[in-house]
């Protein structure tokens, strides 16, 4: 997320100066690769790069191709496949054995669309045509943008293909999962990356103590949107939290008036005050918040829940499943920075639907697979 935000920031800066730039996007992979479909790298005419599409082995070669794209304006698909051109791959020093397909294009509406999704904090789907065979009325580099309100902006001239992509874009928004699809049409075939563009993860930190500072720093490094909430004006200052997106001065009892508790939100209660945390649990547990972390020992949280039960407040198993207490992964954290690392790492694991264990003990592949689906033949109407 942070990488994409950096690309958007640098794109806007280049645009304001009237400079030409190119965007490289990993659109398809096969086997073991360092980056997955959707990884991007922004390149300017003078060779400045933001983001990455590999571990450093492909970037320079991609930039050589990008020079031609910036000059001509014509998108190009570059394939790095050790099964096809092993000697080239060895020359580049490609560290993984998988194939990587990279689309290089001049910047246009697609990055503007991503900017809107990030800036307005809503999801969207960006479909990118990266391979066309036959007489399909579509070009490499054509895009279709699907907004949350179902508004569609399409560059795909083939109406049959466009309608199929729209249906898959809507499914991607519902499933929250990107995919690569091959469409077989009566006149040819097209390959399309259908990519979910997600807004920054909203993080609510309740408590503006010294230990909240590194939590904010780690979260911002991941590109999250961070709000710190506290009732003490001397604690909650821009000087103390220069990286926070929002500072809200309010009590735990009134916090619900000022924060959005949506299903993509994550929250941490670290007020170091028993009664404040009890009020926060009363607010957070019935909400749609995806993750609720509570600082302190397990016995303290158990006591908090017992107090709420004594008030006649009971919670379902689903609600309690979103409660993480003690907060953080078991990494032997002791200092505030180490504890912050364990907290943010746990949240990342939950968002990625992982357990946070050691990768050497993992039996499944490291990366979630982006499905490469061969769509059924599409009949023209």
C-alpha cells in the first residue's frame, strides 16, 4: 500500500512539472517470483524509479524498454521466462525461477483512477488488457475502471469483452480478490489483469501515550490511515504524532461520535486505563470493526468482559473472535518499539488471513495465488 501511495505522489509531482513517465506493472506470473501481479514501478525520463517489479534484477532492463514507450506512447508487454530465454534471464541475474510478464505503458487514466480510490478511501477494480490475439477489438494497454457505485469507464471497444470484464470486475469487488483471466471470443482471445484497488487500512489507536508513537510509525510505513484518539490535550499533539492522519480529542464514552467503525477498520485500545478500555470494548465489540486489540494481560481483558457481563452486556462468539488480547504476536517483545512491531505485525497477519507463524514451517506457498482463470468461450450477441 505504501509503495502504491509513493507512486501516486511521484506521478502527481511529475505531472505537475509536465514530465513524461512510464508505469511498469506485473500483469502475470508463473512459478516462483519475487513480486505478484499488481506490483508496479514508476519511471521518469531521467531514470528515477518509484516502486519495484522484482528484487532488483529486472528494473534496469524494464527501464530500457520504458524509454521507447515514453517516446512512442505505445504500450508493450515484456516477458521474462527462463523456459523460453534462459540465457537472457541468467544475464539479468533473475533470482527466482518463475516467469514474469510486465506491461509498460505511458501514464493516463489508470493512475488517476488509483489516485481517486486512495484519496477517497474506497475500493475499485482496475482491469488491464495485456495480451490480444486475433481480431478482438481491444488493444494492449486498454483499461476498464469499475467504481464502488458501479460506474464504469472503459477503453475496450469490443462490447462482448467489455461486458464480460465488467461482470468479473463486479465479482472481484465482492470477493476482494484480484485475478488474471483469459477470454476466448469468436474472433480471438484476450488476457486481462482484473485488479482490486483497496484504500489504505484505517487504524484507530485509542491512547496517546509514548508507546503509541512507534505504532503510528510502523503503521504509516505500511501506508495505513492512522487516527489517534485521546482525551488529554497535552498528550494528543501534532508535535508528538507528526505522521498521524487524524488526531481526535474526546473521551472514550464519546468516541463513537467521531470515528467510523467499518468492517475494514482495525482498532487498538492502549489507554492504560481500565475504565476507558471498558468503555471502548462496549463500543467496539458490537461494531463491524475487523480487529480489536487490547493492550495488557489476558486476565485484565477477561475481567473487563466479566464487568460488562455484570451490566447485562453479552457478546457473540463472532464478536469475541475479533478481539485480540493480549495484543500482538509472540516475538519476545519488551520495549515499546518491539511491542509496536508485534502489534502491527499481528494486524497485518489478520488482514492477510495468516497466523503469523514462521515461514520455514509453512507448508503452503508463501504468496496467496492470484487465480489465472481460463474463461469459457464468450459468444457474441
